[in-house]
């Protein structure tokens, strides 16, 4: 069973993920910078999945502010697809997100495992 286990920098919140120009939406410059860094880490692992996966997120926020954990999952799943680890985030059958103690400058441990169906 393949397992991916990596540390990524703290992702942008969904509140800062998109920029807007008129009626158009685009990835914000902050999101583009984060994706570039995350893709490099993920691609270096050389792991690809074609079937269903379980994704475990262990989030170490950068500070003690109150944060909604679901605000970082969009960036993380998009990074998995953008780096070619997943073909589509539809492959995610299990998504587990846990807040851990804060650590400056913030980080996320991301673990991806194949899901074996009986």
C-alpha cells in the first residue's frame, strides 16, 4: 500500500484563496506562491494514486487565533491534484482534519493512503 507523508507550509485560508476582478475570479498571488511551493514538495515524492484515497491533515496553525479547519482543505486538495498526486479530488473517500498545537510559521502534515475496498 502506497503512503505519502509530507510536511507543507501553512496554506492560505479560503478567505484569501481567491482574488476578484470585476465578475472574474482567480487564484490570489498568495495562493499561487503557496501552490508553487507545495507542488515542488509533492512532486518530489513521486507518488501517484489512481484509486480512492484517505487524506489525513494534521494542522499546526501559525498562531493562536481561532480558525475554521475546513478553510484550508480546499488549498490542500487542489495542491494534490495540481501536483499530479491525484487525478481529481473526487478520489478522496476519507478526509480527516485535526488541529494540533500552533507552531510558527505554521505547517501541515499531510498523509495520503490508498483505500482498499473489500
